[in-house]
């Protein structure tokens, strides 16, 4: 159901009509008491009915609020403009907030792309852009948003791995939060279009391995970090050894054959790469 503008006039006009009909009604009742003319009494009752109808047509719209109007089961329209209005009398009105709303989803236990159980939760920021859809197309639009948000979060979590151990360019939940948030926002917008809701932002706020595999995954991350550090150390050590041998040869400090170069490389690599401090050995004789 599409949103449409409700027929309305300024509430001051309604106040004027109320005063006119109210004055006529009081005057008519007084004249009836004096003359006992039943035609005057009928006119008094008619003006009483008109006065009640005018009163029932008054409505106040707060800032960032909309009211959806129905009359005897028929949808009439929506008023979004703030102020004091006179609209169709005897209508049923339902308030819909147009303010920005955010909520934190529950922590969900799902499997990522690699089948690892993870815990994930998101914060969703949204607002209603179509009041008619929010009221008539779903039973409870807030509950609908909560349910569909959890469904969308489960779907997105299953499309990506928690972390990348083999391919640094592949999108993962932990390393590419902006890309995942963008995909989650698009997915939720498609799901919630039916309810007249606009998703402003959806972002993961909690992400962790489930308790049963958290320790094993921590060891895996630590091992990867150790390997990466070792790689950097070895690359630096090779560069330092090469620089030392080149400098010794260039400046003619000592002449080394291939066997002695290999031995020197081995000693320097062990000294640089080793985690423990090296104990130097002073040679007082020939290096050969």
C-alpha cells in the first residue's frame, strides 16, 4: 500500500467552526426552553452533532511523527507535517515515528564460510520512510525489522570466512569490516523494503569464535604471527650477511674462499636469527 497525503486544514479553522456551532447550540437550547419549539430543539441537536464531529477531527502532529488515518476500515492517508490540524472526523489514527532508530541485535551463533562456529552481533540504524507500508503491509514493523535483521546477519556471516589465513585479498569478516557492513546494509534494505523502512547503516559490533574452538583458533593466529615475524627476521638477516661479506671483500680486509664464506654465512645467520643471545668466541690465531 502506497503512502498518500491526507486531506487537512489548519486547526484554527476548526476552532472557529467549533465556536460557531457551540454558540448556535447553546442559543438553540435556550430558545427551546423559552418557546418549547421542537424544531429549535432539533436544530440544537444537529449543531451538537456538528460540534462533536469538529472536535473528533482535531489532530496534533509532533516533529518527526506521522499519523495514518483510516475511516470505517478504509485507508484515507497520512499526515507528516507537524502542527495543529483539522482532518476528516471519526477517523482512527495510528502514530508512526519518523525518527532514526537503532538497535543492537542479539549475539548469534552461526557458521562462517569455512564452517567455523562464530558469535556475531550487529547494530542496525534505520527509519521509516513510508508510514502506510509500515502500518498495513506488516503486522509489527519494529518486530519485522528485528527478525529480518537477524536473518540477514546470519546470511552475510555465512558468505565470508572469519579470517584469512591463506589469501590476504579475500574478504573476511574480521579484516574487511567496511566491505562487510556495506553488503549487510544492502541485504537488509532489500529485505525491509516491504515494511517501508530505510536502512541507514548496519555494522558488525561483536565478532568472535565460539568458545569451543576459540583456543585452537588463537593458537593458529599466534602461529601465523610467529611465521610472519620469522620471515621478516630471515629476510633482514640475509640482507645483513650479504652486506657484511660484500663490505669485507670490497675493502680487502680479509680474503675468503667459498668454503669460508659458507661458514661465515652460517655463523652470522645463526647469530642473527637465534632467539637467544650469542656467546662470542675470540680467536687469537689464524682464522684458518
